[in-house]
């Protein structure tokens, strides 16, 4: 869809016809990396990789091949140095920065991270932990879900044994788009009395796309009162939709005949929009480099991702004069009863500020977890004595 629209876009001058090839990424990190090495001859630029576990090596290979890498999933904080990684560009704001800004707003510094036990999510959890630690935050535990009911109990008991954790990041597919592991994990937390408001659970993957929440009911809660109750302890952070939601934009593309597959919008992961935006983002960078009269190379494309503003799949995509993404995010909450999510706060990435939207968060115990000392969020102050 993106390539088709780019070829018809009169405002873009790419000098070449854009075409794409879908490169299958292996699920195991080591095998995915070996596979990536073979991709060098197959394309001129990359959208991906999806596994943060080999982002750094993939980026080094990209530099060696002088091919740009456009990624929304790479959270390796070292990649943000354009001096050291000139061919790497982010197509979304850094998820770590989004989390840090929100945690600072609520003064929740102590973090635990649980991932499902696939390589891609375990690697996401470990890279997320090192990025948050690089910001000075205390990550108390990084663990993955064990198998079976007893295993999940053990996972929660391990978390319970760590003092002072306020916020637990869940690196796995969101239950709202069919993530069964998250449903099991949250339900078990409720049964063990851990969804009582002492922790705030934050799904990680909703940071990577725009979850349609306006006028949308999440039927998963309808037949599962336990999950509904457990989700009261969850805050969902997602990209703010623009004028229309992901579902609306998908339906429009279907009605116009651009998407011919017989799929309902609700059967498609909203990650579709993120990938679409990444392809368009790359085309904008090529166009920008050509307008400046520079040779099209990996480093030159990645360098020309500044001061963008274009219509993404369901919202505007913008970058500042350093190439940093300026998308807004919303914090969504449930009332512990219904099947809808309501926006409570807006995060504006252009000013790194959070503002209340006038609707209070519904905490399970009527109060948020205790705040941590503000010293954790001040890079010039050392926290002492707890």
C-alpha cells in the first residue's frame, strides 16, 4: 500500500521506482542475524529489523554496506549517536524516552520487566532494561514468563520478592490485539492479589503503534470478568490517532480498492500502520536528500530525516531539526468495569511534557502507587539512602 501510494505521490521525487521485498526474519536471534547477513545484496535500504537483539550488529552491517536502516523496534540506546551510527534512523520516537517521560511525571522510578519467552521479546526486555538504566533508573528485575500455571506463579513470586517496584513493563503481545500470554499473566496477578494497585502494569508493544480506542469496544473483556478486573491495574500507552483511527484509515483504503484482501480492519494488527509510516518515512528521506542535491547513499538518506511533516497512515508523522520523532502519545485507562479505554493524559514529545486530559485515572485501590524520590529523574543528583 505504501509503495503504491508513494509511486503516485506528485510531491515526491525519488529518481527511482521504489519496490519492496519482504525478507523473512527468523524467530531465534542468532539465526535471524545469520539470515540478515545474506540480505545485503537483496535491498538498497531496510525497514526493520524487528528483533532488538541484533539491531547493533545489523546497523554495523548496514554501515559497512552503506545502506540505511529505518526501525521502530530498535531500542538500543547506543544507536542514537549519529556520529557512531550514521546509517540508522528511528521512524518513531524512542519508546524508552516515552516511558521515562511518563514515569517522571508520576514519579515512578523502580521498574520490573516481564517478557514472554520468545527471543524477540526476551531481547526487547533486556535492551529496554539497559536503555532505562542508561537513563539512571533502577530496574530491579528482568525476567521471562515460565511455562504453566505453576511457572507463572513463580514468576510473580520472584517479582514480589523485589522491594519497591512501582511499575511493571510487559514485553509481549498486548491482550487487546490477541496476546494470550498477557491475559494469562494478568489474570494470575489478580488471583494472587497483585492487581490491587500496588503495581502499575504497562504493556510495551502498544507503544509501537496507534491502538484504536475511540468508539471502540474491546470484546475480550466481555466474557472474562477476571481479566476485566485485572486490567484495571494496567495503563496502556499508545500513539495518539489523528483525525481518524487505524480502523477508519484501513476501511477507507479498502473502500477505495487499494487494499484488495478480504480482511476486516479488526483482523489486522495496528502495527500495519507503523510499517506503512516507516516505508513512507524512508521515501521522504530519499526525496529530501535529492532536493539537497546529495548522492543517494545509506548515510545520506538517514541524515535527511529532519523537519518532516507528512500524512502517515492514520496520523501525521513529524520530526524536529535533529530528526527526532514528535508524535504524541495518550495514556489510556479502563474504569475496571466496561470494555472501553479512555484517554486520561496526553504526552507531547515535542516538549517531553505530560498533560492531564481532565479524566482521572481509575486505580484499583483508589490511589496510585507511592511516588519515588525525584532524585531518580535528575541526572545531576545522586540518590542516596534508598
